[in-house]
């Protein structure tokens, strides 16, 4: 009987110790998040301010630093989730988060539209009346253009403008895995990209068939698919693949 009591007491003590350790870790995590939040907000504000400054300087005819332009249908903002490898561990991020993490050390990244959140590209909101003019300036002067070719009306117009103004050579297209877009079932995403593929093909732009796994591709000056690779499984692979595609390799 004494042995059973001792064993029960020991088990209870282990459980209490484990609970205390968990609560301590949770408290430290919440404290770190709370301390980091102002810094994250400040960093994002700086990126947004830099994006606005670059656009304003372009409007004034000034020379600006190299930057990348990220174009996507607004419908996928806050609607994607990617499970990626990082230093032998798995972590989750959004498509816009992957773009930012992969390229942040190469270029400032600019997006049009409403701000997308923390740790993302700098976003400018020129309004409905001014977005085409803003797009024209940004697409002309961008060093690199990244496009998610899911054809909503605005995105379709942007891609055709990129083609007509001979910017395909500096454009990399991103097709995320179907399961990464959470607002639709994966079958619906696959069908949407297939419609987009056919729509671009009808306008002379080759768009490879990736299936549900997604991928990255680049189109040459003759609108033919030059290079296509599977969608990357890590931030590092994203950085490498975009660089290779951009270089024409």
C-alpha cells in the first residue's frame, strides 16, 4: 500500500512539474511575442514607407534603388499556407511570407493594394483611380517581377501589360500548390489555374501544366516557357530557383 501511495505521489509530482514547465515556456513565449510586436510593426511601417518613397520618386522622374515587384490577385492575401523546411524543421508561412523571406536580402519588395500584415513586402495603396499609373511606373522600373498568374480581371490585365511592354524577360511566375490556398478546395484551385493557363495560352503566353503541386516558371521574349521547376519546399530553394529563373538558367 505504501508503495502505491509513494508511486502515486511521485506521478503527481512529475505531472505538476511538467505543467509548471509548460506554463513557464508559454509565459516566456507570450512575453517574447509582446516585446517583439512593436519591433515588427516598426519594421513593416518602414517597408511600407520605403515602398511609398520609391513610387513617389519614380513619379518625380528620380532614379531609385533596385526593387522587386510582387503581383497577385488580392483574393489570395491571407488565404495561403505553405509548410516548408527550415534547418531540418518544418514551419508554416503564407505565399507572401515566402516571397519576403526568400528575397528580403536581395531587394526591397513592393506590392500594390492593402497592407498584407507583418514581415511582408512594402505595400502602397494608390487607390482605384491611380493604381494603373502606379503599376506602369513600378513594372517598368522593377529589377524583378513576381506574378501569381491566377487570372482575376486586374491580374490578367497586368500580365498582358507585362507582355505588351516587353517585361517578360524579368518576370517569374509563381503557381502555389493547390492545397496551399485555403479559401478553395484543392480541386477548385487546380481548376482555377487551369482556366488561367488556357487564358494565357489563348493570348500567346505559354503556361506549363504543373498539376496540384504547383511550380515556378519563366517565359522568354517569344512568350514560350523557357524554364519551369517544381514549387520549392524551403525558403532557400525559393531564393535559388527565383535567381536561376531570373538569370535565364
